C-alpha cells in the first residue's frame, strides 16, 4: 500500500471567495505537480478529498493527470481538525490511495502513521505538495 497525502492547492482569500476555491496560481501549481506525479508513474486507485472546495478542486486536477480507476470521492473526516486516528483506521491497506486535505490534519496524519503520535512532526507540507508513505509488508 502507498498512501499519498496532499495539501490542497493555494486558495483565494475568504474576502474574495467565501468558499476559498483555488487561486490561479494554485491551479497552475497543482497542474504542474500532478503532471510531474503522472510522469513519475504515480498510480492511485482512488482520490479522497475533504468537503472543502479547495480540496475538491485539487483532487479534480490530480485525477485528470493520474486517472484513478475508482475516481475521486468526497469523504468525511478530512477537515483540518478531524481525528486522524479514526481516519487512519479506515484506510484500506491493499490500495494505493491519495488523500487531499488541509493542515493541520495532513501534518498530524503523517506524524501518526510514521511515529504513532500525532504530535511529532515528520514532514513540512506545502500547497499542492505530495508526501508518499509506503507500507512495507515484509517488516
């Protein structure tokens, strides 16, 4: 299993767009990174995203580049302050999945899966950036 954690692309300020969709720069940057991922052969079965517009749009851009067989889906439990331990328990270890969400959720999810603690930072996420965690079944 490979789990790809993605922080949504750069969004518009709330005073310009109350839904905080992606900015033009956020769209362009996400497309560039999604194309690089496709060129590297990133293979995901599905892309799950939070209910927020910026995560949904980011997921759509990645899906257009990666063409996941199961498509994209909005799921609960990926909002910034949601419980990562509950969400981690729902992951399917037999599939390569991409999660598109927000900080601090992504920071806390990576920390939990790597160290067992949600409070031990292990990565610094950036907008549209990807962190891949691969579970080695031989260990």
